[in-house]
C-alpha cells in the first residue's frame, strides 16, 4: 500500500478520535462509552455485510431479520428461567406439539426424496407442495391452543438462564442456519430481486416474533436482558460500559483478523473473481452458487452475532424495535461510506456513521434553537410549536446527506478496497 493511503487512513481515524474527544467533553464518559459500545456492535454488522457485498457482490437487504434472529436466540438462551412455565400444563402441551412438528418435518423431507421410488418432475413438485400446505395448516391449527394455554398460565416461556456469550454464538449460528435456506431459495435471483426477497423475508421474521406473545411477549417486550459483563447496577455506568466496550472491541478485532486472512487467501481471491466476472470464474471450474451460498451464510451469521451483542447491550428484546432504517439501511451506509470490500473501511464507517446518527439530534436541536431565536429577534418570526420535536427526524437527514456526498465524491468509500495492480 502506498504512503498516501496510510496518510488518508491516519487522517480519517484522527478525525474520528477528535470527534470522540469532543463528545466526551460535551456529553460525558457514560454517554460516549454507550455510543462506542453500540458502534462496536454495528461494526460487526458492517463486517458481515461487507463480507457479502464487498467480497461477493450479494445485495442483502434483509439484515434486520438476521439481527432479530440473533437477538431472539440470545433472549431465549440467556434470560432467566420462567418457573411458572416449566411447572405448567403449557410446557407439556408444547413438548407434545414439538414432537408432532418433528414428525411432520420428517414426512415433508421424505416427500422431497420420492424421486427415489420413481415419482419425478411435476408430480414430485405437486406432492411436495401439497405436503408443505398440509404441514402449514397443521402447524397453525395445533399451535393456537398451545400458545393460548401458555399465555394464560405463565405469560410466555421465558429463557434458559445460560451464559450470554453462548446466546451470542447460538444466535449467530441460528442466523446462519436460516440464511442457508434463504440462500438456497434466493441466490439464483438477480441482484435487485435478491434485495427484494431478503427484505420481504426480514419483515416476515419480524412479524412472526412480534405476534408470538407466548414466545417473545410480543409488544410487551422482554427485559432486562443479562450482560456477559457486570451490569451498571453492579459497578456503575462507566465501569460496566467500559467492560462491554472492551469485550465487543476484542471481538471486532478477532473478526477483523480472520476476515483479513480470508481476504488474502485463495478463497478470498476466488470470491472476488466470482464477484467481478462470474462467467470467467465458472469457466475455471468454480461452483458459483455454492461459493455464493457459503459467503451468504457466513455474512448472515456475523450479522446475527452482532445483532445478539447489540440487543444484549440495550437490555430489552422488543420485536417492534427492529426497523429497516436502523438495522439494514444504516449498516449499508456504514459499509458504503467506509468502503465496501475493505474490512478496515467497514469498521471506520461503522464508528463514523454511528457518531453522525447519534449526534444528528443534538446538532439539530442546537440549529433549530438558533433559528428560532434569530428569527424571533430579527424578523419577529414565531416558530412552529413542534419545531424542537422535529430534531429527532433530522438525524435521518444527516445520514442521508452523508451517503449522498459519499456516493458523489468517494463512490468507492473513504477507505476503498485495495486492489493489487499487475505491472
């Protein structure tokens, strides 16, 4: 890498460092640590997305769904046990229901193998579709009374009371598992259709979690979620948030090192070859669909892991709180501003854009207050009563302005992918 690239990176990170110092001065240590801990979680999300988009050119617009899966699994694994559920009739009914579901799943899987007995083509497809429809109707009919019984007796099933870090790992694995089946169905689609499909699937995941009161308490939310480090109630806000930031920063560093090694390895070169010219890569004997599926699963697993860390930090699982703006679009802005295909750029973009996102509100408040005072003083202008309440929406304007300027002046990002030139 040439000296100019080093200078640019040092300058950019120095500017972010100065911004953090200013935030500490104006808002205090506790607020700044909260911002940096959340930014570290977003950095994991950005690394997962840059793995998909930067390495393989996969347009995943369903990041929110994988964040929700990671958060949900962490809630189930780490939230304290609900003794009222485990001692109720609802637990027995749920157990019998899960056994029935397992039998139905095995039956449907068996239908997919009926070509072995000579049933092929359209007839096989019809049999599988009928089986899936029957399984869906059975699932709905049998689940409704079980869910009602659980909600009546104990509210919801509660958690397992296991370590939080185990929940994060299982959350990432669950997101990867779901991504595998989504990828099997959608990765053959063109980029724009893939984006629409993943966006729709993310909304479906959110709707399921939001309406499954017996499983997630729905709009009533589940809190407080446990932390993998001492909480503010134990050691205070500054110490607790410092510990959480240290843990997430270590994880970001480990993921960064592993992705850097993968990027420079033959596997990474192969993924970029598929991204740049899949026809040539296929001509060289590469299995395009398999490699895309691999990277889609890996990236989604990282997004699920980062989502688990992010939801744990908030200490509340609220299915209504998952939004495309915060958990999909904002991560895309981070990757595009930082530099797709550059892991360091993804981390820089996560921190810089999240600072812009959080600081948009206080900056807008200051600007609006100045406009109101100057307008009243100079022009006898009476500001609208809700002027100050609009400051929260101004953060969307600042993020939109950021991505617009980035796409206009640095389309490859502030820290673009480093391409090796052959002389």
